[in-house]
C-alpha cells in the first residue's frame, strides 16, 4: 500500500476565502431575486428604450402617473392642496377611441 501525503496550502487555512464565497453566492441570489420581481410585476418596460406611461391606482385619491421620456422618469401625484380644493372642472369635449387604438378629441 502506498501512502499519500496531503499537502496543505494557504487556501485551506484562510478563513476569509469562505467569506468571499458567501459574498458571491449572496450577489447571485440578489440578482436572481431582482429578475424574479421584475418579471412577476410586469415591469420589464422600465428597462426598455421606449417611452411609456404607467398609472397606479387609477380613479382613486392615491392615483400616481409615472412617465418615461427618453432617459428622464417623472412621477406625478396630486398634492394635499389639490385634493382638498372644492373647485370643479367643466367639460370641454369628448374623446373617442377607435378600433385601431387611435384617440380622437372633439371639442364642444
């Protein structure tokens, strides 16, 4: 029988090598979690080059409008002053959406 000698290197005794491996695993997990959340909530348009508009909570007092034009993203939410005013608007026209998605505005 032949005996084999085990040669120990500095890597075997270095406790910091384990920490660096855990950091790598944590980074992979974080990226996978971000990708999963983006696909789950259908937010893939945030990463596209196209312009878009998202309306959150439509028709409620907490409605927000998020718009992306080029590289600029703007968020509009009604302030408390705008919500508390008693002013009413007036009807200025009618908008019709055609079957092809085009919208036509007809002033009164």
